[in-house]
């Protein structure tokens, strides 16, 4: 069973892509599934994330606050501003603009930790950044969406704040509590959680794309191009910021991946809940969910190829920093 789960988690990008293709080709098979189930599914992923976290994972926040501060500042400036710029550059309509901005304003996704690990990046920094950006999301995500899109659409900041608390923060807290109360049982379950998260992410993508397949087929190329530019731009700018600040190579990789990979499932969930008047707003999050898993696998491979070059200096950089 563990081998099967490992196979599933190792091929998450393929699974998500397959779900997207199936949803596009046979959307009518899933039309009875309502998008409202996205929230419970996202809660399952967040609960699993809470069960895999240790309180020690947040130690990096106190031992290396500068690194985490740089990462979170980049997370909540680079991606929102890139989203707004791309929406203006490509003259997207209101619905797609809201969707792209929602993706940009969300915290880092849980997949970023896996990609950072595969890329031989600073995993402790990656986990710390994901945790902190997720905790900041109830305040910063609604506020940033309001600042960037509030002039053209109605943004209910308070309602979005509560949604993120219920869908993200509460399940993570419950997961941490379960781990604390039943550590032995949780330890056995964690081996299967990455596979479960992979399947649930694929299910979310399938539901969103099936519900909007006809709209995606008519205007899909434009939004796919915007999503790719958004993700690749975040990966590149994140790495550039880390390099300009002379961070060690493993930290550069972690910051690049954390900035470029978003919790796009949350973006689609918020679009479904709070922007029902703009059905196309869910599309950018769905496309991002597919694409960033593919780009993440590619980036991890590229960073791994470069790893031997930096391996000699890795220990020195850890001592320095």
C-alpha cells in the first residue's frame, strides 16, 4: 500500500494533468458535482498538512527570522503585483482579472514543500514560509484583493477573512491538535497523506474544470498563457531576489519555489464563494493548479542538475547563515 501511495504522490503532476484532460473531454460526466464541495476537499488537504507539521517546523521563524521575512515579503508582493500587471497587459475582463489576482494574493501551496525537497532546497525555510504565509493569509489575502481589484468589483474583505479561517486555518489547527493528542497513530497515517492530498488536489481540479469546460475551451489559450507567465515570473523573480540578497543556493531555491507556487485551490474556492457573479474567476486557479505542478517538477529537476556544483559550498553557507 505504501508503494502505491508513493507512486501516486511522486506522479502528482501527471495525476492532476490527467484529471484536467478528463474534465475537458467529458465535462458532462461530472456536471452533477457542485463546486461547493471544493471547500471540504480543501479542508481535507489543510488537515493533512496540519498532521504532517511539527511545532519544531516553526522554529526557523525564530532562528532565522530574516530569511522568513524576506520570503513572506516576496510572496505577498511579487505574485500580487505580477497578477495585476499581467491582467492589465493582456486586458483581461473583470472575471479573469479577479481570478488571476486571487491566485497572486493567496499564500504558498503545500506542494511547494515537496518540490523544494526534490530540488535539494532549504526544506526548513520552505515549510516555515508556507506556515507563516498561510497564517497571514486571512488578513493579507482579502486586503490585497481589495487593493488590487476593489475598484472594479465588490470585494467583501470580512467574508473572505472568515472563509480562509474556516477552510485553511481551522483544519490545520485541528490537524496539529490530532497529532499532539495521538502521535503514534498520526505517525502511521502520515505515510499515506501525500497520496491523499494528491488525489484530492486532482479531484478539485477535475470539478472546477468540468464546471467551466465550455468557457475554458473558448478563451482558454489566453488564460493559460497568463497563468504560465505568472508562475514562471514568480519562480524567476523569487530566485533573483534571493540572489541579489546573496542568500545561499538552497535558500534561493526554496524562496523561488515558495514565491512561484501558490495555494491555487484556495483561490478557486474563494472565487466560487465570493465572486459567483463572475463564473470565469475560478478558471485561473484551476489552470494554475495544473500548470504549477508541471513547472514545479521541471524546476526541481533543473535545480537538482545544478546541485553538485553547489554541494561543496553548501556546508559553508549553512555555517555562515
